[in-house]
C-alpha cells in the first residue's frame, strides 16, 4: 500500500522539510505541492539535488500538483497555459513522477455547457499531447464549486480527446460536495483513476460560500464524509495506486508538522489498507 503526503497538508513547510518529515512519518510517496517546487527552484535549488534527496529518504514522487487554471482560453492565455504545461511536465519527468494533476477553476463558469466542454476538450487534449512525449499522465480534479465537476463531463472528455494519459483524481471532499456517491466511484474504470485525495469536510450551508479553508478545516474523521464508505468504494473499483492525504485547514497548518504528519499518516493507513 502506497501512502503519499500531499504537500498542501504541511502548507508552511518547505519542500525539503516535507521530504524529511514524510519519511519519518512512514509515507512512501510525495504528492509535491507545485508552489513549493517553484519556490525551491527559484531560490537556487535544482531538480537533480531534490531527486537525490527524495531517493535518499526512501521516497518517490507519485504526483505533482497542480497545473492550475486549465480553463484559460483566450489565444494569449491558452499559449501561456501550454508553456506552463510543458514546464511542469518536464519537471515531473525529471523527478520520476508519473502523474501531474490539472486543475480547472471558475474562469468559464459563466459560459454555456457546450462552450465549457469545447474549451476543456481543446485544453485537456493539448495538454495530453504534451505528456505523450514525456511519459506523463494528467489527472483531472473536478472542483465541486465549478461548472466542470461531474463524472459525466470527464467521461465526455475521454471520449472526445481519445487519449489514454488523462484520468481523474478521486477527491473525497470534491466528490461528496458535488453530489457524487461511493457507488459512483466503485463503478469507475480503474484505469482512469490516477490518484486518490483522502480528505474530509462538509458541504456549504445555505447562503454559505465555497471557502475550502472553512469547509475542509478539520482532521480526517471529523467532518461529514463517510470515509469508510468512500475508501471501500476505491478498493472495489480495483484502484491499486497511491492514496494522498490532503488537509486544507489554516488552523491545523499552524500545528507542528512533526507531530501532525504522523497522525495524518496513521489515519490514512487505517482507511487505505486492504480489508
């Protein structure tokens, strides 16, 4: 069983600190939070040194997360998106990662469903083509608070793009908040599940906004998500890859990560372990 530390869970820690603490906590993998990698490289670090440090710690990189705002669609913004895609793809390849997460936001929510699907098909298809030259896959996050958030929409992308290196991340909170069910996950094609985000939280109340730092501000097991049911659904799908623990809580980010991360690993291992 592979368990990964998603770098957003230790938000204030450096990437180098993440490596040390993830290994000490018993994780096998890292899901690198991309802003930390950008900062590390901007401050003079190198991919080669980082990769050696990860290997020396007995870890591997499962995912790099994320190529953000993939809904950008004006000519200039689209070209810039592809430059970013090439950069993160090369870096992921050099780190030995297999998968890069791609993340849509709210930039096209005002458009019709047809327009949204046309833009996402073009953009994801272009990104997938980049990955084929580097052996990189892309897992699509389906944010519950956008107009691109359903399994039916991502299936349409698969059908229209026709690429095998695009899949989805089963994010417990996003799936739960968007109205998906564990049975939906159990019925998924396991070859299209490229990752799992093990997390908790709640849906917004009436008139409450979609602020993840509020809605997800809890340890796994303290929210409204039935973690046992969702974990069982992942196993029933046949998925065999790594599970990442993802914590989005400003208060818990202030905790000592040396104490917090072993707790997260213990909870994740409890639910992810085969029954």
